[in-house]
């Protein structure tokens, strides 16, 4: 790995003082990437791009938005009606949030399927969870800013959760609100933090990429690279593949922005916030629905612990528990391709998460209550019981000798159809 | 090693572009066009919005203004002086020797109808609003307007005569819609 | 793998749809699907409908319902020229001031003013409407699920008498589409309530369709621009993605 010889004098002058070009050359041309990555590996770069899009649209929206309870709603409508291309910036930002979560959830499930969280990538995984938590905080506060009915009441319900904390709960809530209910001080500080947190996300993403580049990417077979025949340079192979994936993703994104911009939203948020009138059904944005279901699943006290507090604890635990996955799942085999039992449970987990989302979007009545409780129980059982058991009891399939081996035999795990859904199951 | 980055706009090996290079060039050009098309809405969003542009022009009814009376209206956030000049004021303005003016400009070049003087009421020195709109205001030594901040004197045509201001009071674009109404901007 | 993926994607979309049906529960909610000129990828606003709809709003609805987010100058987008807009605005009065004496005064509205509201504030609106608050209509189409169909269904969904077994609250009217079936607003439309400037027959269905079209425009004036741009953007992206795919295959060809 020698430093490249740059021909351009200016480039050499800069690089001698700040080796940014050497750095880029190393990370793009020399950095070894497994040759067999499939399209499920596109979602990381997509997430990074969506983050940039959100920051760019957010900054330009912030130039026009007024974070005061008397003006917020109307300033957003002014953006939609009077600001040149304001409607476009707003719809991109609004739908971009949903896109961000779609991309990141797929990215996370890819990690679960292929064992990307296993040694030596535990910290990479943990940093990812930190990014997810920051995204959730950012999205929650961002949704409050238009100051519609759902903005206000969603903020009220979720900030009220902290009152479940014993002893200091009420004080914490008052401190969060800056008053005795969600009001102008709350809106103002949410705006400030909503502008700030994305840059914290950028910082953690840098750490995430640093951790990634330390040992390189995992791959669909889950086995380590053994030599140069197993890898290819990131550029041009994966830059080009990522760009193609980006093109397809942008089509998907554009369909929402231009033709169904309010698909992910709630009509109630087009009504200005009214502290004296609660909507019939308070629903968070779709990407929070599974956690909402878990929160509401606990309808009974356990011993001296009130139901509300248990619900809050479980809701946060559902995400924090992900941090323990590298230690809950001890199987030495990474990829679900070679773990037939784990694979089945993976699909059940995915179904369970979708069911939780469905429960979260419906009123907590009738059959939804029991289904939500069962789905919540199963969710925790998957991680706390099933994963450790599988590590002990499962007999994995034999792994191939190397990454290069199946490819050279002609059974590619490489490229293929233009569809985002990827294919090819090869033993 | 191979200079095959899709964004590279150069390509062409000896004698002209190969098919491969044509593909890369076409893709690169399309990508560049896409980036430019995406950048424009961001830039344009910073331009004046529709409700700002709606106030870019104002119409003023001149009928209540008597001879020798001035009004001040707000246009694009700035004060605009509209004065219905008396015959004396018009004569004095037209009789001034242009050689005496720090910023020479004939009165005829500053008004469309001699009776109506329309100017931006901001001193060209450092931006204060000159006095002289009210009959009780000081009007300076030349019978027009006087800026109290640093002592600039403007005459009955709004031209600088004495003091630190470098230029005459600005005349905005305006049109008479009819004898009694003027549109500024 | 592909089968499971399609199942997962389908389930995810059902989740999003399923949460919607829950809202319609609780009586009322008989929404009639209606064809709209502005639906679909190539939808546009029928200009005639917009102008007729504005006439309905102006002559019927505006006595109780404000439209605070519209400016008179917006009316140039539905086909009125600048002078007509000035005349329309001048029919209304807005408060301005303070004047030289510190007094507020009324003056005719200008195109740069917002639509004048019928009531000074919420309390005045409620006092004139038996305690009910007629909502502002600027965003009503987006603030209701299936907005255009819902508005149309409410306007055409009145019954003179409540059906067997349903007791109407005092001052309430029976409506098929309104949640709970009881609405405080009396039927606002009746045959020939408005005499259309273009001579179209003013049936209840016609007026409902026109005013709903107008309200949809009012909620989203940029709808046509948005869809036109969308077609261009997606066509561009399809071509661009095809090129990128070709580039990808080219670059990867030396590996296969």
C-alpha cells in the first residue's frame, strides 16, 4: 500500500500538508471490499445520502420557518405556497424522514440476517444503534415543528412518558417542557435540538465508517476474506453499484414526493394545534408504531411497579436490547445462509415487527390488545431466549472455503436483476 | 488504474470516443445535469417569495394630498416621500444652476409631472430619514429637506446641496395609473 | 428469499393501510368515491370547476367559513385577471393603521391581502353558530382522510329526516358521511343556490363537485406543478438509472 504518485502539482502541494487525497485514494481504490456483496449492501450508502438530503433541505427550510407557537403552522404553509420551490423542499424533507427509516430498518435487518454485528464488528453495530436513537429523537422533534394537532398531542403523550420515572419523573417533564404543558418554550427548544442532532448523527456516522473500515465489510457468506482474490477495490465497482442503487431509490423516493406526498402522514396534522381538543386517535409516524405498540402492551401493574413505567422501560429496552445482540447470539457462524434454524426465526422476527407496527397504528381495544401483548412477548423472547438457545443447539451448514470459491465456480452472489429485491440462494 | 470513473467527462482514446467511453460520458453529462437541476430549487428558494413580491409594488391615491403637502408611504420596507409641490417650489427647483450641485441633475429628470415629487426618503449619506415632510419640520437652507444626523441639506427637488451626502435622494421607478393614482415599483 | 420479501413488503403496506380503516369506525364515514379531474399522475384542475367552485364558496360558504391561508392575488391562478382580482378584493374591508392620530381604520382589501374572514375570532364564530365552530377551509381537504371524496360526500350526504331509530341532537342534521352521522351545519347547498356565471346547471352534485375542486386547489395550489415536475423527474431517473445499470454491468464485466 504505497502512497500514490499524484501528477497534479496543486494536488501534491495540498496532499503533503493535509493528506486528504491519499486518504481518499486509499479508501476508494485500495480499500479491499468483498467481491460478493449483494444489493442488500447498498443500504448503508443510501442512508448516508438520505442524511445529506435531509440536512440540505432542512437548512433551507430553516431559513423560512418560524419556531413560535403563533407562527409555526402558518410559516410552514407560507413555505408551501409562497416560497419558490418551498413545497418541494418541504415534501422532500417530510418524505425523506420516512425514506431514512425505511433504508435504515432494511440496513439493520440486513445486519441481523448476515451476522454483521458479530466480532470484530460489535462496536460498528453499537454505533449503529446510537445513530438509530439519534434519528428517532431528531424525527420526533422534527414532527413537532409544524405545530399541527398530531405535532402537539404526540409531543404531549411522549414527553408525558417521562413522568413514569419514580420520584423525579414530574420534575423531569416540567424541565423538558420548560413549563407546565407543551407550549412555546418546548417548541423553541425542539427546533434548536432538531437542528443540532443531525450533526451529531454525522459525527457518529464518521465513527461508524471508521469502525467499518478497520476490518472491512461483512459479506453474504459471512466468512472472512482470506486473500486478495476475495476482494475488489471499492472504486469503481461499488461506487458504480451504489450509484445505480441510488438511481432506483430516487425513483421510489420521487414517487412519494411528487405523487403521494402525504401517504406517510396524518391528516390531523393539517389542523393547527389546539391544546383544548384532543384528536380521537393519536398516532405517531409509522416508523415509531412498533415501539408504540410495545409501550401500550403493558396494561397491568407488576408488583409495585406501575404499568405505565413498565411500558416505558420495555419500549426503551426494545432498542437497547439490540446492543446486546453480539453477546446474545454466540454462534460462530455469521450468515443466516448457513443457519437454517436462525433463518426461519429471522423471518418470524420480521413478521413480528410488522405485526407490532400494525398494532401500534390501531386503537388499543379489543383483539389489538392481546395481539400486541403476544407480539411484544415474542419480540423479547427472540432476543433473550431464542438467540442464545440457537447458539447452543443449532447445527449450521458447512461453510465454503473462501469467498472466491463459489464465485469462481460460477455461482455468483454478485450482480443481477434491476429490481431492488435481490435473489440467489446458493449453498 | 483504469480511468473508468463514471463521472469522468474525459474519455476518448486515440481517434475518438469508444462505445464504453460514450456510455460513461452520457451518464456523466446526465448526472451533471441532474445535479444542476437539483441545486436550482435550493438557490431559488432564497429569492423573494410570492408574498414579498406582492408588496414589491404599491399604489398610492394622490387625491387627498393638497398643494404644498407631503405624505410618507412605506414601499419595500423603506419610506417614500410624495410631495405635491407649489408653483414656487417648482420654479425654484427648475432655476437652479446645475454647476452648483454636488450631484448635478436637472429637475425635469427627477419628475414625470412637475407637481409631483416622488423620492425614497433615505439620506444618501448614512441612511437616516430626513426631516421636512411636516410643515413644522426644519427644511434646511434650500427649502426642501434637512437630515439632522450629519446636516445634509436637500432642495425642493430633493437634490443634495450642502452637507456630507454624496447623492440626490433616490427617485424610484413609478408610473401614473391615472391623474390621481401612482404605482411605485 | 424473494417470496418472503414480497410478503414482508405487502404486509408493511397493509399495516399502513390498516391503520387508516380504524379511523373510519364509529358511525358515519359513508364516503362515495368520485372521479376528480385532479387525480392521477396527469391530473389537472378544471379551470371552469375552479371558478364555479370559488363562486359557491363566495356566495354560500364564506358567510361562516374563513380561508385564512389564501390571498386575493391567488385568484389569478384560477383564471381571473389582475383587474378582476383587484375588484374582487375591493368588495371586502380590512382593518389597517394606526393612522396619524393613532386610530385603526377600515380600508378596501387589496390583492396582497388575505381573504377576509367572516368572524373576528373564534368566540364570535361560535356565538353565531350555536356554539359550533365552522372550520377554516384553507386546508380542509388535506385535514380529512380521503379529503375530496369526504367533502363531496358530506355536501351531498344530507337526509331531511333521520332514519328509523336515530334521535338527532338539538340543532343537528343527519348526514351519511359525517363521523357520528350528526352534523351541526345545516345543508348548505340546494338546487340553484347559486346562479353560475357560465350557465352550468347548479345542481347540488354540481356545486359540491365544483366547490370541492376549488377547496382542493386552495389546499394545494401547486398540485399541477408538482405532478408535471414528477413526471419529468421520474422519466429522467428511469433513463439515468438505465444508463447507470449499463455502466455498472460494463465495470463489473471484467470480474465475471
